[in-house]
C-alpha cells in the first residue's frame, strides 16, 4: 500500500503517544536515534510500506532494543483511537511540510522548534495549503526576497 509522508508521520506520532505514552519530542528522538528518520527524509513524495506509521515505530524501537513487535502493537492498538491526540496532527503537519520542502526535520526545527508545534495546533483544520503558507512557505517567501 502507498501512503503519503504526512499519513506515515501522523500515524507514527499518534501511535507512539497512544500506545507508549510518548510525546512528539520523545518520538522524534526515537526515530532520529534509530536512523529511521534519515530514510524517511530521503524518500521523496510517497513512501511505500506494509503497515504505515506503525512500521516506522516498530523499526525504530527494534533498532534501539526497545520492546516492540507487530503483534504487540496490534494487540495494544485494539480499541484505541490513534488519530485523536495532538501528536497525530503534529506528525501530519511535519510529514507534509518535510515532504513538500525536502528540508530535514532539523532544518524545519531550526526555524520552527518542535516545542512550538503544540501552540500551532490551532492550524489543525485549515488545510495543507494554509498550513504551508503560515509556516515554511511563509519563511521561504520572506527569505527569497532578502
């Protein structure tokens, strides 16, 4: 199955928050420390995987020697809504922006620190283009004329 970057990152952050009670900061640390984030960043456009964002978390947790298996994740996820936490939206927004800009997450966080994304949650219903215009797109436009 084919998923967009925003779908993958949204599910990864939402899943890690719902199942392991980890914030977006902790999730990005796991993804970065495991090396999974680099592969995600280098893949352009769409990203093909079997089970979507849960694969990102599973690969990252396994590489770091943390408890994780697809069976464990499937059992833990039963009956839980992984799309409701704010972490899901943060993952979606960041996956979208990284895919559209081709910036690394570190470059994005230089301009918009990860800690500030909870405050940007007010943008969660504006749509992708408005999200772009109010974040990286705005920054790029402002600096293109400088």
